[in-house]
RNA sequence: GCUCAUAUAGCUCAGCGGUAGAGCACUUGCUUGGUAAGUAAGAGGUCACCGGUUCAAGUCCGGUUAUGAGCUCCA
């Protein structure tokens, strides 16, 4: 049979030859490095026979695929075996690979602590040292279940039982031990191929990801080809930690949280400056795109929430308020608004609307409160009190597509100015439980999809992930350590307008129900600022920096000149602070650099005599001497460019 | 909400049964120094909160609250 290699060359091998035979045939170096093969795009064990003409590539640890196989073997064959050696009776659940590493879920008889990880690592090293070969056997469903039943591996049994496969269950063995694990493979042919690894953390995880199920213990780890790669990865994690907005928020004095108001931000002057600048920026953009800004109440009677359906479906997330009985002369229950939409419909409903009024775009920087589960809070990214750059578009079904297109343009435009050149779009389609006819869903899903396609943007489809009231687009940004955060959103809604009796008079003179589109670009100011800080590592662009320039005197003789320069900057609308402290200039430079001030102007006798300034930019070790006049001109221009 | 962990000075952390510690920051003195830490002294803590064990509790145990990492859920 003919085997075609990735470089196009063809080798003639006997049918039934294995990947290892092929590697041997190519050369001794590869024969040693080979860990698996890809046959016609499907990964196979090196020991699997190849029976017909195929395109085959040999996988080694030099490829991402190879690393993944190694991580897989490490978790399923080494970590799992080590844990069972040390803690007999521990049940195995699942152990997949993830980005840069792997995890394994166990049910321990007694809980273990993070200190145990070191012990497990040592046991793993011992197992790897045995350099055992790994072999696999195929079992029928019945036999496979019997194997795991005898070992009391209830989770494995369940996995096999629930599988629709009837035979060829792959069980992997090591040659020096009776350890066995079910696996779809492929695995390393031998433990000698394992590179460098480290167990990183211990956490709970629900069986099958369902919070109704039992919580298992998950051990996370990372693995690389060698120590060098492992250390580089660990170092990159440390670097990412330095960008954490919670850390930078403290260092730059942007905001804080405290026990009395969990999940609610205390904005400091510096942080609030960023917030306001961002709000002004968005306000201008919205106005350019035909939105009218409104403002609606924070505390609203439960009657409205009952009408909107929130009281039924969302109450566990709402802060409910009651008026002190002693003082209230009316008894009513209110809720802090968790969303702005019902209030926006109230504004829409004032006065009769004609089809000529549509699309009608309302915007509100709406302050919302949601009682989030305690474990979900995360710095600015997930809070209980936040402000959305919310907006609702009332339009006809026919207008959905053009509104989608217009919105994505607005969003891309804003994201680009704020330093995000790329973002992920997720299109979520109809869920099983939903309102509205299939025809309307068809139309809405098509409208959303066709708008993204016309803009030639990549997107991923999340089938069945839409809201019960309509399909949606989510716009996702990534934080310093790779966690994804949904920021922008665009959701068509066929439900709420009807519930809250929104109408318009159509061309036909009859009343119709408009479609309502919920949309936000930033999502929430809080989250977006968190992502923004991490994306810039705190080094915000000039226009967004809370303090744009620090004017620092080198000796006290030039304090007067420094004051003059600061005043001139302020007159140009530049936010500056004056540092006349009795400290050396290098001390001042260090301090202002660490708080990420974009520009430091160090002023000494030379500058005073020539009416100039020395400009030092954040991130640069150089400084440039220019005339004060030129500096004022340059910085004013820079300040007016908002990107 | 669940699992595990953590909570000591403004910040970062050490101390883990026997009179509260360090570095930085802060205040004051000396120093006027040219681009990432000049120098000396001083001040600063009900060791998150509530209870228990003990002659004695930051230190051991239990609970509460908050925070962190995951899981679940979401902007």
C-alpha cells in the first residue's frame, strides 16, 4: 500500500504496517521521537495497523498535537495511577487535556489538600521513571463494564453504559502494573516520552458539569516538552498576574471593594476619571449612531417586574426592597432594577408610535443591581452593582438585519479605538424552551447571521444557546490570563414588547408589535474597564489616563517654573499633577512610572533657562527635550485623538 | 450556590500556644540631588468577626463574613 507523507513523498509499506513501522522506515531519529500518527487526519496509536493507502503524518512532541497526546497520557495513565497508588479506593472520573495542560476529576474517600500535590508529583515521577510501555486492548461493551465493575470504578461504568458504542472500547495498560484506564486514545507508546510537568491547582468540579451532581476533586496540571518550555510557561503566568486589574487597580488607586458592599465598586478619583472619560466617549458615539439617551428609575414596584416576567424568572437575582413599616404610609414591594429593558418599554409606550418612528433607539447608562452567587464575583469583571451602556432598539422584523449591521459597525469602531483589534463573535440560536413561532426565529436568526457575513467577520455558532425570547450575538474579549469575558451583546426579543404591550401603527393602519433589540457595546463599564486595564497592562493611552502628565522638579529652585508649566498644561485641558517633593528625580521617576503615568516632565535649571521641558514616556527609558510651546501643542493634539 | 484555600500595620508578607515583626509607604530632621529606591529618627496593629479548648490563643477547634482558585451561572 502507498503511504503519502506530509511533504508529498510516498512510501510503499506492507498492509497492516503500524505507525511505528513507518517511522522506522523513515529514519532512526524519527523512530525514537514518534509518539503517535495521524492517519487521514485521525489520530491513532503508533501500534495501530494501517490497512490501506493513506495520508499519514508522524506526531512528535514538537507539535501541539504531540504535546496534547503527552498531556493526555500524563493525566490518564500517570496522574490517575499515582493518585490510586497513594489513595487506594479513589474513583476515577474523567481526565481530559485543556489549553497548556490537563486535569483529572477524582472522587476521593477523604478530601486531600493542596499540600498533597507535591506528594502526588513525586509518585508521578516514580511511575514515569519506570518507563513502562503502554499497550491497549479492545473490549466489548459488556466486557469493558465488567472490568470496571470489578474495580468499583462507577464513573467509568457509567461512561461506558451511556455510550452508544457497542464494542471496541479501548482500555490502556502499562506493562508493569494492573492499572487500567478507559480512553479514546491515542496514548504515548511509552512513559519515557513524558516531558516536564507540574501540578498546579486543586479545585472542585461537578460530575458532568451539572451543579445537581456530586462535586468531585479536580487536579490541574501543565506539561511541556522539557524544563525550558515549562519554565517559560510558568514565567508567562507570572507576567500575566502582573496585568491583573485587581492588582493594578490597587497600585494605581483606581477602586476598591470592601466587606460591607460585596460586589459593589468604590471608585477612587483616578478610576472614576477613566469611567467618566469612557462614558463621554460612548455618549458621543451613540449620538453619532442615532441613539437618544434616556434615564429611568432604579427602584421599581414589583408590579412591573411581574408584568415583564422578571419576578417569575429572575427573582433570585434581584435585590428586593421594602419600606420601613414604622414610617411607610403605603406598603409596597420594590426591586432594584437588574435590567433596564422594562423601563425602556415604558418610555416607548408614552404616546402612540407609528411605523415611521421606527427604528427607535433608546440608550441609557443604566445602573443595575443583580444578586450574583457569592462564588462568581471577580474584581470588576463580575460584580453585583454595575452600569451598562445599555440600549434598546424598537424596530420591525424587516429592520433587524440593517440594525444588526449598524450595531456591529458601531461596536467595531468603539473596540478599535479602545485598543481591541480582535474580538470573538458568538451567534446563539434558538433554545429548546422558547417563545415565538419558528418562522419568526428563522427570520431573526437569518438576519443576524447575514449581517455578520456581509461584514465579513468570523464568528462561532452556539446552537441552542440563545435566550428564550430570541437569538443573540455576543462579543467576547479576553483578559490577561486568557479568561473570556462577554462584553458586547445584541439580542433580539419577540417576547417583552408583547408582555408590556408595546405597539406601533403600521402602514396598514393596524396595530403591530415591534421587535425589541437589547444591545450593549461595553456590556458594563465595570467589566469593560477591567478588561481595558488588563489589555493595556495599566498603561492606558494618553486620552484615557487619569493623570496624563506629572511635572516633577529636579531641585526646589525650579519649583516656580514647574508650577508655571503645570498651569499651562491645565489650561490646555490636560490632567496633570505637580511633584515638588524633596526627593531625587530618580525617586520621582520610579514612583510615577509604577503608577503608569503616560508622561513625566522632569524640570531642572536647563529647562527653566531655555523655557523647555524634558519629556519621558511610560515604557521608554529615553527622554526628549523640547520647547514648552511645542510640548503643549503636541500633547493637546494627542489628547484630542481618542484612540 | 458548591469544593478547597486564605484573612497579621496603608501595601507586600514573616511569625503558628507564652510581652506583636520586616521591607516599602507615612511623619520629622539632614540632604537640592538630572531620569526606576539619598539618609537618620519617629509614629503606626482589639492579629476579619463571634464562640470554644487552655493557666495562657494571631497561633488549636467550630461558626460567620469577605477574598482567591476552580465548578455552576452570567454583563
